[in-house]
């Protein structure tokens, strides 16, 4: 497992580690896709893999009103079509697509910078 250093104040969700098909947030381990931001954790996000992601899956992400979204696509980087990303584009929400390990590391950095970030992590 990749251990991530996180020195943010308590009361927030911290990604503490990642390995394929598993992410450690605070003191809990998750094995299914999820959405995480500073004060919200949404477990069991509908798409299990990047191939299952559809445009309506962004609704819970958009509801969190992020400035930037990190999409972790699993162990391999996969880019998505503009049709699937359209809800983020229409709301003028910035996004980055990367493998899930990179998304976890980037989330930790952006949280330390007090950025309004949401990580949508596919673990399948």
C-alpha cells in the first residue's frame, strides 16, 4: 500500500493510503468506488469501473459544488468522451483524469492547499 502523509486538521476526510482495488480513508478501508471531499464521503458510487461511467453519475459530485474534480480511473489511466464529461463542462467545474493512485496523491496535496476538491475514485 502507498502510504500518504496528511497533516490536515481533524474533522476532515484524509486519504491515508492506496493500493489496487483498495483505498484507506481515515481509519477505514474501502473496496468499492467512492466520492470523497473535505467533509463528505459517499460510499458505493454506482460505477464500478471506468467503462460503466455515464454522464448522470456526476450528479452527486456536482451537488458537492467543487472547483475541481479528480477522476481516478482505476489502476490504468483511461480518458473519457466529452459526452460523459459534459455535466462537469457545463457547470464549468475543472477536472483532471488520472489513475486512482495519482488521484489519491493529488487529492492529498490539494486538500493541504485548502482547495475545494472532490475525488471520484473508481476502485474496480
